[in-house]
C-alpha cells in the first residue's frame, strides 16, 4: 500500500495510474484479459474504457503476493507463480509499453529465478529488514513516548538497542538477538505494538492487559508471532474509538467464513494464505469494502 501511494503521489502528468491486484485472483491465461476484467468488475469501468487505458499505457499493475499462488515454499517450473510470470512476459511482449510491478517473498522469487521461470525484464528491489535502532525509534514514537510507556517497554527497547551508557540485565542481553529478529519487519512491529497496548477491561487495576516484558521469552522460544496473530483482532477492536465496533467473536467468524469461501471458490486461489490475501485486499477489519483489487462484493455473497 505504501508503494502504491508513493507511485500515485509521484505520477507524472499523463503517466500511468498504479492499480493493485492480488496475484491470487489471477484465473490463469492472458494477463491483459485479467486486467481488463479487474478494471471492469472491480473499478466499474466500461470494458472498452479499460481496454483503451491499457493500450495507452495508463495503468501500472501492481501484482501483489506472487508467493501466495502455490503451497510450496520453492515454486519452480510448472507452478502457478511461474505460469503467471510467463504470461506477464507475453503481456509485455505484445504491448508497446507495459511496465508491471510484482511483489513476492525473496525465497520464492529466487526459486523461480533458479528454475529460469522469472520475469525476463526486471529490476529487483529487495527490502531491508528493520534494524534494532529503527525498531526502537518506532516503538518510542508509538507506545513509549511517555514515562508510563517507557517504563513498560524498557526491556524490549533495551533488547532492540540499549541506550548509550546503559547496562542491561543478563536476561535482556540474552534475549536481544531473538527480539531483534522477531521485530525486524514493520508488520511485526505493528502487531507487537497493537497487542501489547490492548487496554484492560473497565474496572481492572491494570491499565493494559499484557506486559511487554513477556515478549522477551516468547521471542526466545519462537511463540511470539503466532501469539501476536492470535490476539491481533481482539486488540485492534479494543483500541477502536468506535462504541459500536463488532465484538471479536463476530470478526473471527466472518474472517474465517470469508477466507474459507475464497480459498475454495475463488478462481486462482490455491492456498489459505492466498485467500487471506484476497480478503484483506478488499475489506478492513470493520467490514468496510475497499476497491483495492480484490473480488467484486457479489462474489462473496455465498459466504453467508
């Protein structure tokens, strides 16, 4: 999303508009036909208008989640990811100017490259991990900008990047590498900041439901990420200022039903991860539909 907004913000006059598509929604076959369908059914353009935009190179497709097309961690020739890339090569051969942006986890794309099944004309950009200093700055700006927050998050902050001249406990020093690894992406930092800032129920003697200090032991024993995912929906809803927010049980049920339906019925979705990718591309946690390249809402009615 940040990439899409940046490309849109820096678009030259008369340049192509970036449009996000979930790779999992690719039904197979012609990429050009897929793009026309997406512009027609998702963005409600007339088919002739969609075709004209492509012919005039006024659409920059951002195809997100190539790594979610296959259940294997090492896709090669014969995989759906390889088939999509082959069709992208054909699309670029037949169109006069047809730039495409792809996002894919590094290991999966490297597997495709090793199998000579990658995009032929490509500039490859690999994202760096968030280092300890950057992670500490993020948390200091979001959850540890006041005395209470600094005290609660002190052990985590010291694991990420000890303050100059500050001695740390043996426990903090031992947990440091695991905590830095566990918090090395923006997504995981957001998860941690959200889950460990969940407020306690009204009437509780504690301000917050969880102590960030326990993050250290979870990072060391490898349970932190699933723990954060398990509590993310609840924590996000609890932090909402909306008095009419849905309860967590409802949201879990709806997300499960939608993801299950998409996983089994949406053309091109072969994995649960792909289903969740399509789902999150077209809705928010509160159920507000956004035309970000996911399926048309009519496709979701059978989910109930």
